């Protein structure tokens, strides 16, 4: 059986994709970076929880931002001769990247080079992990077949993800490769059990903060107003649903050229989500407030600096377990409402809703994942 090439295997979603493929008996070749002198093979082994054996799991060292991806001609040859399907999950998930050239190279130029490089071989299908938030600042119903409709964006991440979708689909159409696009909303799950993942991000940091408040207030009311868009939907999906859908739809024989929204149709509001978190952690008094004045006074081009990121992760103690108040329900991952079943056909859409603030600044605290 030909191996599936997976990029992003050290990441939150990619490692689950690799595990799922291996469990289904599909050999995998993971394209991954060497970092801090740590070889890619070690990093993938640590992330997936299984060492490369050259038969079921092979690791090839590559960096999407480097010319030729840093691959030796012999590696290109081997990949061309074997790979028919790519599941592309690599990507810098910062909302406000510091270096825009390498950010774009990693999302657009590198993947295009990989696609072009493999097309002269056996490549037939390219499965692209995009995001539901390529819709940017649109509100109302967003359909799967819609891409660039001239929308504005909250950040560079949303913009580059749409650019990548468009570029890869265009190249696929010219080169005869079936490009399939997957658009998850905010992916949640427990922090990775294996090494290498970073469980810190804005939302999990927030949950930790509420956990700390619950503990210090010892059950008392904590009057705290949180700037948000109370009625906007908060669309979260579990990582196992996303990876099951990606693998099934990438392999589905009739899925050619499809774009799939991997989202919850009726997402709870931000207010309802806050209520779930506070109830679970046993703290009262927190409320969601729309603060239009603050938002509209934010200077153009403002972005959160490193200090904001450091400050929040210090306050929230990212990486520490959330302790619960005595008598409160046992902690566990925040669960999304049941996602739709994995259906290879049929339209699905999502409604970002007015004031959807998913794109609000996270300042390097993570991508759109929630762990
Ligand atoms: N998580 C979400 O909520 C969510 C939602 C919608 C869409 N997505 C999309 O799903 C994909 C995976 O997200 P994730 O949450 O798993 O991200 P993640 O945990 O940050 O993982 C990103 C992966 O991409 C790799 N990568 C980044 N730049 C690279 C480069 N230049 N060359 C080679 N590999 C590179 C990283 O490798 P290193 O370990 O070497 O850094 C890592 O394996 C992304 O495309 C993201 O946009 C995520």
C-alpha cells in the first residue's frame, strides 16, 4: 500500500492524523523539521508516541520555508515514486506573525513547491487543512464553495489560509491533482499526551484563569466583566472528530475537489460557553459584555505584543492543571456539542455570526486550537 505523506505530524492535529492512519494500517511518511538540533525523526516519534521503523512510519526532514524544502534529490525521487496522497497539516498558526515572508512561504510557497515536486510522480490527491475562518469578517451564512468574495480579515493568519486554499486549488486544477479542502472551526481536545505539543493558548489560558479565580474565591461571587460578543456563536469541534473526518474524506473515492466545513451547525453563544465553563469550575459572577467603544477605539494595525502574551500566560499558568473547587464537577476537557456525522456528501455551512470574535488577538498564545 502506498504511504500517505503527512505534514505537520509534530502538531496538535497532525499527530492525531498520523496515529489514525497507522491504526488503519496505512503506512505514513511524515515530513517534519529538525529543531534545536533535534532530528525530525525524534520529534515525530515523541509526538506520535511511536518511532519510525521505515516500513509503517518513515520520517523525512524538510522545512516548508526553505528552497526546495531542504530536501535532497534522492528524497524527492523517493517521495515522487511512492506518494499518492498528501494530508497537509503543517502551518504556522500565529495570528500575527513576526516575519511575513517566511509566514507566507510556509503557508503558500512551500506547499506549492511540494505539490509541484510530487506531481511528476504518483501524486493524485492533496488534502489541505484550512480553517473555517477563511471567511474573515463575513457574517451570516458561509457556504463551502465560497472562498474569496472580497472579505476583510481579522488577522494575517485568516488571510494567508485563504490565499493558500486558492493557490493550491488553482495549481491542482492546472496539474490534474485532486485538491480537497478541510475547514475546521476551533479544534479542542485534551493537551497532547505525548511530548512536543504546547497546550498554551488564549482559550485554555482563560479556562485556567477562571479555575484559579474559583479556587481563590472559594465559591464566592467574583464580579468580573469580560469583553466579548455575548450572542456570537462559539464554534468548537473535538480533535478526534476533525481527524476522523479528514482521514475519511481524504480517502473517500467520490470526494474529488470537495471543500468541507468541519464545524458545529448550531454552536453555543459565547455567553453560553462562559456559563458552561464557570458552572463546571464553580465560580459565579462572571459575565460577558459587548464593548463596542473599546473595539472601535483600537488603533489601526494594533497587535498584541510579546508582553501581553507573556503576561497572560503568567497569570493563567498555562501548562498547569486546572484545580477544581471542592464539590464541583470533576474537571475534564470542555466538550463541544455533538458534531455532525462524517458525511462525504451534502452541503454544510457555518454561520460566523455578527461579532464573531474568534479572530480576536491571541498574540502568539497559539493558533485557533483549544486544548
Ligand atoms: N487547531 C485548530 O484549532 C485549527 C483550526 C482550524 C484549522 N487549523 C489548521 O490545521 C493545521 C494544523 O493545526 P495545529 O493546531 O495542529 O497546529 P500546530 O499544533 O501549531 O502544528 C503545526 C505543525 O506545522 C508544522 N510546521 C509549521 N511550520 C512548518 C514549516 N515551515 N515546515 C514544516 N513544518 C512546519 C509544525 O512543525 P514544528 O513542530 O516543527 O513547529 C507542526 O507540526 C494548520 O494548518 C491550522 O491552520 C487548526
